[in-house]
C-alpha cells in the first residue's frame, strides 16, 4: 500500500500517479491533508496509527510500504467553530498530522519528510547548497529592513531588482491565488518601508533569454523551456507562452544532481533562468512543485517515473 498525501482539490498529477499504480496492481490510499480534521477518525500511538477518512475508507500504518507527500494544505476549520477556538483547532490537528507522519519515517518516501520540510521552508539554504555545488545563484537578501534593501539595491541591482514573498505558491497549475514576483526600480524604493510588516526576498533582475522548469527524479531530468524573456513571472502574465522540450548541458545536470543529493531529495521541480549572457542561474527547487504541464504538453512520463522510483526503493527496503 502506498500512502498519497495531497488535498481535496488536487487532480491530474495525482490521477496519473494512481492510474499507473493501478496498472501495476499496487494498492494506494489517498489522504487529503486539508480534510485531516474532525471529518476523520484518527488515533496515533508511539509506533502506529489507525485512520478512517471522511468516506469511510480505513487504513492502518502497518499496511503502508511507501509514501508520496504530494501536496500539503492548511487544515480546514469547521464553519460552526467559535473563532476563539480556531487557533487551538489548527494547532492540535497540525500536531496530530505531524505525529501521524512521523510514525512512517522508516518507510521509503518519495522525499524524506524532514529533508523536504527543511528545503521547502528555507530558500536561503537552497541557494547556499546550490552555490556549494557550482551552480550560479543571484545575489539575494531576505529582509524586513528597508535601509538594508536600499543598500543592496544600489550595490548589486544596477537599477532593477525583483521582490517576492518566501512562502507564497500556487495551489493549482493555473496559478490561482498566486502573488507574482514584483519588479523594483529606483522610483519604487520609497515604498519599501512596508516590508517591516512583511519581509521579502530581493534579488537583482536577470535579463533572460528564457526560463526552465526542470523536474529531477533521482538523477533523471525532464526539462521544459518556456519562451518568456520579458515578464518577471510567466505564471501570472497574460501572454501566449508555450513549452518545448530542452536538453540541459551535462555540467548543469551533474551540479543539480550533486545539489539534490546533498539536500537529501529524490525529486523536485527546479526553476532556472538562461540569461542573455549565456549563463544558467539557479533560482529555487520546490520538492512539491508542479510538473503536470510538462507531462501534458510535452508527453514526459513524470508521474510514472516518480512511482517507479518509489516502488524500486520499497522493494529494496523489504
């Protein structure tokens, strides 16, 4: 049995994954992270758990041989709950979810949970590991101090920077609810005092030839090139973009592989820019990043390869 942790609105990527498991006669259990609340019956001991979901499907931890932590969403709060208890509800169900997941720490995961959490929650850590593995990274500051940001701007940005929030990501492939990367120019600096209430990441703007979305699966690469050279964030720009398959240079493959191994990740969606200067710039890796558009548009068998990698490690583990 493979446990797939996702959310109630997830589709396509996970459907492909389930279809492939079914073709191999491998059972699976879908656990919607946002519904891991009063809709489910959950009991965790020091070494096991039992769970019955909102549809009456039951599972015990002893049945689970591997885990895909596909997507985690905020746990839904019942509408009838008094506002005074919402924080308690979220905290306690969040703790219950974490305790449930750590029961499974000794079975293979598509990405080990603690490694994934550290990488996904720390973009500065990502940039450090990338640089240590010979990847070019943009100068970066994560700050709530507008004076430090202004100093950074004049020292490194040559009149143009980008600013983005650390933790905001799309919930769907279409980019719903996403806050775009913003462009900062000299006349924008006077408005930076508000970052005292919302720290942001700042980097020099890179003049780009195009952008790359790279899906890494344990040394294998599926790379899509998108023809965006003008907008800071293609995902929210109103433009006619299209994907094409791309062959990464061997040295970039070797450096990315070394980076992912140091991070302890088997899979991830990596964003890079090919600059007009011909250089490849590493931006970030999202262990739970989107790749459905690459499978849909370019025919890459990403869901199948992710499943194959987990199945292989389950067989070795057993």
